[in-house]
């Protein structure tokens, strides 16, 4: 009998300590010290929220850099990958389709090698990054569509290269930030 | 190179933490005592516990079970009622009963198998007051289990095995909570969200709307990583940018997977006053971890030949985040399956067949490669008992370990966790493969579909919680069978561990002499490693061959 009472009391005490005091305290500290990070790195322009730095968006128009394929088409309420296995014909068909599409969009030869990050979907379905090389591949198309010189677009890509741990991380670019930079250059 | 440095750093950190843990659990003063001991004593007053009171094994086990039952019932109710409770900015309705039951069992047992998607199913209140709390206390229950097991070896001629409430309180207060506070602040600084604001509605550049889920995630992710839990705040778990935004957070999260399970092995060495024994057991675990890591890194670095034919550059990136890359995804996944964490930063369903095999093997050993907090080391001690028994047969002496004679009682009890879970895995998988409710969940055709079902029950019985997530597991059939599997896996470890401690503590110590089998040398390490591999391989060989093995051959042959 005593064990039941102890167990109930412990459950209540720990629920208050770990389920209320702890998360509320961490939230309080976070909101004071890291308000931007704690609220999702939201990007605001003209008083409108246009995205989160960390969450990718779906880009299909020729004016923008395209990101990785997403199993959820960047529907951020349901994150997740394709979960297609390495021998699944469905995956091969999808990848093949994406390869053909990219070769057409970027005017590549029909036997060119396409970067894996542009045709294989991310685990979260929300990844905002691609390899720098994969961005460079898209420069001619964007320059043409926007009437920029290729060097101008190249500069924008270079300005946005990120790599957190020097020598370990492969340099990446954030597709959303790139595209915002493109839009800002237009004005 | 990076991986080598990473593992070295983890080991270097886990030795002092192990020392600290051993002091905490023996009630000695540490640098945290002045700060925490008033809070500790206040908690004992609140829960009406006398910290000097000792329990025998039955009372200890009874307290543990009662506490777990209360936890399961409360978490179940909280999910059903979340629709009418506060902190539910998205207005989510109550969770369906079978999902709620599965989730309650899963989180209370440190498994964190998730058949639901966090952002569309659970309110902020359910996440922080229900799931996050269980992240802490389920880890503490695991630690309590190993503490009792250790006391079985260290104490003699007594029934007293410690006090469950005291062990729980110390685990939470001195170890899990301080580390979680540090880790959650690190995580927030890098962009893991921690807010009570409702989901952000965003106008994208191309003019559509995007709903971005938020919530008090960092505080939960911290203990999810440290407490061998692994239950994601969001559906994509630590692949989600808001749970694991960059390689810095990925580094700390991977470190946290291994840190406390490793520290506990050293704590064990300190507590049995035989640090060499701790190192011997650590070596067994490390050998198995490195073997799996080697195979998985090799397998995953081979570009899928089917993809290569299509004309893409190298890199198996399907289901992976390029923020982390292939090697760091594999390192994480080997760690998470070895340690019974179950959090993922890439989608295991899309890995190469032999990589998936390593993940299955890690879980199939019963999570003893460091393993879940406490229960992993307990599982390893069962293997040690079995090995000592075999060694005893070879040299014709009664088996001994740490100065205790191992009799038929201990032997029988140690076999329960070695036989029951594999049997349950095979039976559940066989059922799922023979009825429409089971087959309906499969997402990939052929042998990979078999692997999906196998993975689900391996994960459940090993209390791991990761998944080949293509399997549609949020059905009554899968929720109930995996839920039952989780309970079997958890209590077939905990109860035998406590029972063995009960029988060992009553015995006297036998002095070690020249005829005793040495348990700290390389021979011991090789014996235990071999026993684990042989048992793992023999038990699962046929299904490993039919699942990942066959898929690998088909991939090469096509």
C-alpha cells in the first residue's frame, strides 16, 4: 500500500519538476537569450513572415534555385522521408524521372551525371541545403531567366556558402537564403 | 579520422562522469551536493520516503512495477484527454486509443517507438508534461535496475538492495536533469525551437503557404538524446531541422547518445571496486560497436549500383540530410541502434541492405552494445553469466563472477532475457507475415518488406524505438503487437536482473584464487564477444539471410 502512495507522489512531484518547471525554465531562458533561434529562425520581410532559415521551401520556377526533392513536397506539418528501400523499382523510376527533368531544365547532355542531392529526397523532407556544386549547376538557367550575368549569380552563391566545422563539413548553400538574395538583387 | 576523434572524446568524457555517477549512487559527496542535496531531501519529504530504508528484491521490483503502471495509465489518459486540456494551440483532438496505449507503453519503458507523427498528433502539453517526463523517469528506472544488479554483486549475506525511490531521485536530480539543462541550452542556441507559440504560417517565395510547426522541443530533445530514449518531438526525429539544425547540434546529439551508457560501464567498474572489470566489459562493447560501424560505413559508402546506372553522382543520400552527410548519418545510426536510443538523423528504411543488417544485429543482441541506460549493461551481465557458465563447464569449476558463485538460480534467470525476446520477435513477425493486417503495413516490395516487419519487432523487443519507417505501424494490429512486444522486452530484462541480485546478495563472497577464471583479461573479452556474436548469429541467421541478405544479392544481381 505504501509503495502505491510513494509512487503516486513521486509521479506528481516529477511531473511538476520535469514536465512544468524544467521546460518552462528552459523556454524562459531561451526566449531571453536566444529569441530568434528559439522561435524557429523566422525570416520577416515587409512585416510578413516569408519562411524559416532552417526549413526548406518548394521551388519549381526557373527564376529560383531548386532544392532537394521532398517526399512531402515541403509540407512542413508532416515531416519525413520517402522510406523507399534501395532496391525498390518505384524509387528508381522516381529518381530517373528527376534526372531527366534536371537534364532538360539545366540544359545538360543526356548522359551527364546529375548530383545525388538534387535527385534523392532528404530524410526530413524539409532540408534547406544543397551542395555548392549543385547550386553552380543551376547558375546558367537562373542568369538567363532573370537577365543577370552568370558572374552576378555566381557571386550570390559564393556569398552564401556555409560550412560549420572547417575541414569536416562539406560546404553547402541554403537554397531559401540564396533565393531571397536573388530577389533582393532584383530590386 | 573524425569518427576516431569523436569516439575518443566520448570515452574521455565518460570516465569522469562514470566516477561521478558511482559517487552519487553510493551517497558520497560530490561538487553538486551543496546545491542539490537540499532539493533531494525536500523531494523525499514530499513523497514520504525514508532514504535510509532498504528494500529486498521483491519490494524493489514491486515499487518499480507500481510506478510504471501509474505512469502508463496517466500518460494514456493524458493523450486521450488532450483535446480539452490547455497548451494545445493547434486544437488537436484526443489521440486514438490504440495509438495512445502503444505510446504510453513505449515511452514509459524507455523505448520511444512512435507510430504517430508528433507535429500532427500531440499537443504541447502532452509532449512536455507526458512524453518528456517519461523520457526522464524511464531512463532513471533503467539506471535503478543496474544499480540493484551491481549491489547483488557487491553486497554479501543480506537482503537489502537499496531504495527504489532514492535511486530514482538521485538519477534524475544529479545526472539526467543537469546534463539536460546544459544540452538544451546548447541546442536552442543553434536553432532547436523552444517556444509555446503556435505553428507559424508562412507565405513562401513562390506564393504558397507553409505551416511551420513549433513547440517546446529543445528541452525534450535534450533528454531524448541523453536518456537513451529517442522519441522525436517531430515526425522526422533528429533529421528534422528544428531538432537537429546543423553539424554542431548533430555532434552534441551523437555524443549524448553514447555518453551516459558508456559512463555507466565505468561507474560499474568503480562500484564493484574493480575498474579493470569495467574496462573488460567496456572492451567487449567497443569491439562490437566498431565491428558494426566498420561494416556499416563500408556498406553505405558503396553507391547503390541501381542508382549508378541511372547517372547520378556518388552518395547514398536518399533519406539522409546533407547537413550531416553519409558518414555522420551512419555513425549516428550505429550508435542509436547499439545504444537502444532509437532517435534517427536519417531514414533507416532507405539505407543499403547490409547497413540495415548491422542495425538489426545491434538490436538483435538484446541491446548490450552499451545499450539502453542501465538495462544495456544488465543485458551484458546476463551474457557474462552465460559465458562464465560455459567457461565453468570447460574448466570444470563452479562459475564465479566478481567473487560470487553463480548457481542454477542465476543461470535460469539469465536465460529468460536471452531466450524470451528472440522467441517473441520471431513469433510476432511470423504472425504479421501471415495475416492481411500485418502485410498491409508494408511499404516496399520483396525482401525489403520482410526487413520492415522484422525491424519493427526487433525495435520493439529491444526497446530501441527506431524504425524502418515505411511500415504503416499506426494500426490496431501493430500498435497492440508492438506494445506487447515492448513490455516483454522491457520486463524480461528488468525483473530477472533484480531477481538475480536478490539471490546473489544473500551469498557470501568467495576469495579469488589462482584456479578462478580471470574475468578482466583478453580471454574473457574474447569469450564474451564470441558468445554474443554466436547467439546473435545463430538465432537470427535464417531471417537475416531472407531479409537484408537476399536484398543485397538481388541489388548486385540486377
